[in-house]
C-alpha cells in the first residue's frame, strides 16, 4: 500500500502569535505545497533522517518516505508544519480532523523542538479555496470567510533567515496579553475591511509584533520601506518571526513585480494506492 499527502503552505493575514493564548487568527492556504509519498511495503525505515524521526514519533511503521516540496524553508511559510501535517495524514489515513492537527503539533514539538501552536496545522487542514479560515483557538472552531477580490497579497523575501528553534520563539512576554487583546480586535475588524483599512491593520499588527519582541531591526527596516512604497497598502512580518517573508497588501498586481503573488489553495489531502 502507498499513501500520498499533499499539504499547502499558508499565509496568515492577521492574528499572529495568538494561538498560544486562545486568540483569533485569519489564515488561508496558498499555492506552494509539500508532497509526502509513503510506501508501506518496506521492512525498514528509509528516507531522510529528519523525516524518519518524525514518522517514528507519529507511530508510523517501517516505510519508504520521500518528500518533494516547493515551500521555502525558514521563510515563515510553515514548511516544517506542512511536513508534520503530511506525516500525520499518512500515518492516520484521514484528513480534515483536529486530531491530525494535534498529532502534527506533537511531533513538531517532540522532534523539531519548535513549540508551535495550532495556527499552521489548522490553516492547512481546514483550508477552503478562495476563503480565509477564521480560527478561534479558545474552542478550535472555524468559520470560512470569502476572500474579497480587492485583497491582493504578495510575499516579499526579507532575505533574513532564522530557525524558530534557535530564537526566543515561544518565550512568554509581559506584553503578550496586550498584544493578543489588540490583535484579536484587529482580526474582527479585518472581516469587514476595505483594502486601505486592512492595510492599516497590517501596519498596526507589525508595530505590535515589534513590541512583542519577535521581529528584528533588519526586518523592521524592510517593512517600513515597503509601507512607504507607492501602491503598498500595508505590510507586516509573517509567521513565528525573526526573518522570512513579509506579507504585503498591494493595490494591484503591478506593485512589487519581484515579489511572490499569493494564490489561494484548497486543504491538505490524502490519497491511497494499492
């Protein structure tokens, strides 16, 4: 038997660093994806060591494991979460469940040492094409919000790379409660925002994340340059922080031609072959 899991990357519009505090977030899945192929006919574990370690931690039996991904590593697009979700899917053979998200989170904690919340996993597992997923982490409830055509996002590479396991990610901050309270309000306000209003919310979010201590001076400078650029409505760091991609809301597709245009995707899937 063989299984193939296909898992999208994700963009989080707003609601950053809220999942550990029962807050709100508004992510959606995008076109970059990771594919994990698993051949269960093997009598031993074969594959990249890190993938084998995650597979064993998830309770997977001997198998041949191969990964193909175009999700950039260390760029805030959740490449590690995509791998962990793919492994959880192939171990369980099921998709679209919160149990898949919890298993993926557990092995990421255990093997990769990243004390992540559930934002990435839920964004990938519960995605719906052309919709953002409003997540309430206090109840793990979701609501799909149709993405307005006027919300045009791009990803700008800061060219600053940090792995979350080597940073202060997950360390409690005295500012955390204030950030989560304000960020939750920004998520709610975003739901009925026009592009200019949303851009202002993104700018506010970055300012708060900077105070939270999850950004870097080099990233802050790049974000400020983008915010002041003609055709840019708003910009903020995205993901765990400390480098990676910057999320930019633009007036139209001609702004920042060198950046990655974001395209909405559907959820993670699992296929089985005899």
